[in-house]
């Protein structure tokens, strides 16, 4: 046996945000391709911290977003836009918002209507850049939303979506990826019940002769392991007994008669012991060949070379040279073929130390609380960074710490693994020394039963992997893009496309490229904003077909989450929440209880029809409806001539105004000295009608006597056009002019926190708050310090403070602090 001690820092090459180390030649093919792959596939991660684990209808769901890049958790400089979605129990997007990211952070909220159907919802968050990796890279969290007015209340301990299975599922995972004849191998297993959660099992392994080889029993959340040394010519099966007494028989994976294994013991604090073992058939054929072990941790790849001059080779991996989180260890042949891989978890306790202190140990209700936060690195240096703080009354909000999704569990564990991890925070709580207790062994079972998510070696080693997998470019700002074509559908190059935001009196134009594409980037606006796109070809004519392109929402995974009848923990919360909302309503803090959006499916043509008029429908002197307009063919302005009473259409003469150019056809009221009417298209004023196609229009309204609602601008009458698309949508086209409505950045609500002073007697109104305080952005100064002040509610008992965040160098931290209210 030959033993190699692996010192994991020989030299370092920095490429962008990714570092690599090698013990041999710098042009090693695997490391070179990994470097190239990660340079073009620099990964982003999203983590959201919420103010509490579950909500009631009528609540506001507050959250803070952290977006990191690379595997060192640096706050991202790649993306400037984050998409966040509330996905309903029907697996459809219930709400969707865009957050502006500044230095990789942003914060927002979802208002939950009173009439929202209760159940387990999901919050999904991603950047456009993350879509290149698929939905497995998105942040997704299951959040129960309940109501006292509905019969069932969702489970409050669901931290991640668990699929409901038709029957129990059991899978076996040989440590090295496959069983090898003649080599004693560790085989991990994971049993999942019909509710999608881990379940206890036990059983025996027998060979094809019926001989019992070994027994097995799950030890943690349906996971466990046993050892097996397969013999040539034999097959094996597992005889299983589930917790409910049912039995099953499953075959084990077939063993390889000629193979090599990678075995790792990760129990030691200082190092992980690696054993490479070849069976006799493999050794005889490959004796003397060179192999390499690649250790990939925190974006650093280290290779160690060794020759197969013995069936067994051993080496140690020094843990202090690695980074906290998931580390992959891969065995490569001399032809750079990956032969075996093993994941291990490294815990070096290099997270930020977040010190939290209050000015008192206990307080009275409604008393002012002063908290101080101090952030320091492992080297005891002050840390300047971004943090978020959630403070809740534990008598009203009961946190299940094992099931919590935290910044540690997300960035260090779950975001790097395939599949859902049950009770992720179990491995990070109450750990004075993770490497010396039972939790380290249980976490190793997670490593054995889940695969690495970020890349596969097939992707990395493929010669064309760099070029053909980047579909989505980073979204650094809001943008409006599309194409301009002629009426035959041929892309127009050098066409002039104008973007008009009349409400803000802004105008921009650009020339299309060879494919007829245009892209107005660098935009920054809030909420839904109306624009007008207008185009003319290279000869100045506006017979162009405009198409506005909008990102299509990524596919939503269909999930089914088990529900339960009234959960006592959440029922207590809902009763308190109802009192809180009623009190806010009485105080006028909530003017109108939030109601679900009503979608109108039919309209009466007298005074209830689709209208973008400022005063709404029912005020026009004349209305043309869809069925009448559908009889008109071609451009709207020409076809309306003679169809509207007292309105004629004439060429415009004068200085350009808004999007109206000289020669455009404009409406004029007879007897008004030929002065053009104000044209409003989907709420946007001063729009040219030229070449707006009749097939796009829902209603046309003529306002004479009621035009005063538009002030002086409506002095010559108003023509209101409402399109069938209500302002356009993904892929909506128009001829020459296209009104669109674009979703802007969401402006977060400010968390309501009362201030109690001598001028406001304590007994005026009951204070039922469950979230006592929410501070989405707390920035520590050069000394690592930050402070905040707030007032307690009426609840007595323990108040829980959760601080999470990261510093400018990507060091992450989380701390829970409690104080008493008496």
C-alpha cells in the first residue's frame, strides 16, 4: 500500500471569480476545461430571508434577496434584475414582481388577498442568467398560507416542496457510483414515504442462493447504509420491511467484474481519508497507469497524481485547506475519463461571527428596544456587509428550527445538491463541533444520497460546452426589445425604432441590426408603465411590422403537497392574525381589506365595456365596439373615416408632437377649426394612429362634452382607442405603432412599526403584532457595527431575533438571539 499526504495549496491561478490549484503541470486538460467552463458559466445563487415561516390571508409577506456569484458567495455583479413569483396551489403564478438588485441585494413583499385560497404556496426567485442552468438552480421555498375562514390549514413545518408519491420509494447509492466485485463497498440508501418525507425501514440483504449477507436499518430520516463485498457470479436483493409493516423486495445494482472504487472516510476533524481500490481484474489490466484525484472546493480545483502500482492507494485530504460546504472528489483515468466521484461536506467554521446585544435582558410590553449588531470575520476583523433582521413573538410564531431554510443551509448545502433536503437546518443547529458528533455522519448520508448539481463532467469535458449552453444573457437593467419587419415578414435592417414614454415626456430611438432587432436597455422605472413603440424603415416610411418580445415565465414544476386538518400551532397564529388585521382596520391603518382581483369576462355595451379612458367607460358620446370594428379591414385611421359622427380624418400639418409626425392621419372634430383631437391609445396620450391595424382594437370612443377630464389637452375633443391586448404582451405585433405596458421594478412596502411615547398612552389600542420588526437592509460600518430601535407589542414571553447576511468578501453569517418581554 502506498500513502500520499495531500497538501492542497501548491499554486493558485485566479480567473475572474474562480481559482484553481494543481500539484502538476498547469496545462492539465481536466483543470483547463473546468477553468474554461466556469469562466463562461459563472453561477449565480439566490437566497431569500422571510420575516416568518408562514402567513395568513390578508398578511404581507416580507423578504430580502441575496444574489451571489461564483462558489465563494461574493455578492453578484452579474445581474441587476431579480424575478420573484408567488406560485399558487394550482401550480400557476399568482403574483410576479421584478426587484432591482444593487450590489447583489434587494427586498420586496407580496400582499396576500383576504380571499386567497389557503394552502401551501411556493415562492420562486431567479435571474435571467440562472435560466441557463435550468429550474434546479432557482430558489424555491414552500410557504403555508392559512385562513380561519376556510376548513383546512396547511402544514406549518414544510420548508421545501416534497412530492406526494403513489407508493413508498427506496433507492440504493453505492459510494463509488457502482458496486465492484471483490471490493467491500459502502451502500447508502434513502426511503421516502408516500407523503414525500423520509421513513424508517429495516431489512436484510440476501444473495441469489437465498443466503442472508447482512442486515440494514435506517438511522436518520429514512437514510442509512450497509457494507457489501460482492462476489463474482452472484446477484443481491434487499428484503424490506417498512414502518407500517408492509414488505417489499428490490434488487441491488449489478456489480462490475472489472472496476475501481473511490472510498472516503470523512469522520476525522483534520482530514478526510481517501482510498482508491481496484479489483484484481482491473488491476491486472491497468497496472502502472497514471491516475489523478481532483478535489473541487469553493471554486478551487486541486489535482493529485498517483500510479496504480498497488491494488490499494491511500491519501489524506487536509480539510483546513478547503472551504466550508460541499466538496467533490473525482477519480480520473490517465485519459481524463471520470471513473468515480464522492461528495463530502467540509465544516471549517469560517462563517461570520454575528454578535447581537440588547440594552436590557427583559422588557415591558410596548417598551423601546435597542439592539446592537457586530459582524466579525473568523480572523476577528470587522466586517462591512448587508444584513436583514426579523423579530417575531415566539408565542405567536413557532419556528421549527430543523426545517428552516437559512442563508447557511441554502448557500452551503441545498443549492449545490440535486433533490430536496429534508430538515436542512438540522445539520447546522446546536453544533459546537460538527465533525465530532453524530450529525457529521448523518450529513455524510446526505452526501452519499444526493448528486452534485452545478455541473457534470460530461458538460465540462465536452468540446462545445462553452458555446452551446448559453441561451440567456445577464439582465443588468430593465429593457424593451423586439423586431421590426416589413409587411412580408422580412427583417428590416437600419429601420428607426422609437420608444416613447409620454407620461414622463421621454423619447429615445435607435437603428435595428441586420436581423431587424432593437433593444432599449438601461431603463429604470417602477410598477407597470405604458410606452409606445413606433418604427419607420430606412426610407422613412412607417409600413413596418413591430413585435415586442417579453420573457416567457419559466415552466413551473407540477407539485402536490400533502395537507392536514387544523394544525394547532398555525391555528394559534391565525387567531392572533385575525385580531391584528381587525385592529389595523379599526385604526384606519388598513383603509380597505385586500380583495382578490376580479377578472371581467363579459361586458355590456351601454356603459360597461373595455376602456382606457381616464374616466373609465360610460362617458363617451359615441363608442365603436369590437364586432363593429372587426368589419373594418386594414389601417384603423383610414377605415374609421366616415364611421364616427362629427369626426373626420385629415393629414397632420405642423410641428411634430409626441409620436405624431407631419403627414400622419389625425382625427378632427368638424367645426373645431381643423385642430387635431387628443388621441389616447391604451391610456397613453398623444399617440399617432398611423397604421394601427383595426384587427388589434377592442373599442374606439369619441369624447366631446366629457373631454374636459383631460383638461386643456382635451379642448379639441378626445379619441380613445383601447386595444384588444390591453397594451400588448409577449410577442404582440402591430403595424407602424405598438402601445405596450411593461412591468417595472417593484417598490417595496415599508414595514409598519408603531412608536409608543408619552403622547400615545399604552392602553389606546391592542397591539397584536406577530412580526415585531422587519429591517430588510441593515449595513454594518467599517467597525462592523449597526444598531436599530423598535417597540415591543402587547405579547409577553420570548421574542426571537434572526439576523442573516454577508460581508463584501462573501463571508456569510446567521445568528439567533432572544430576549424576554414581561
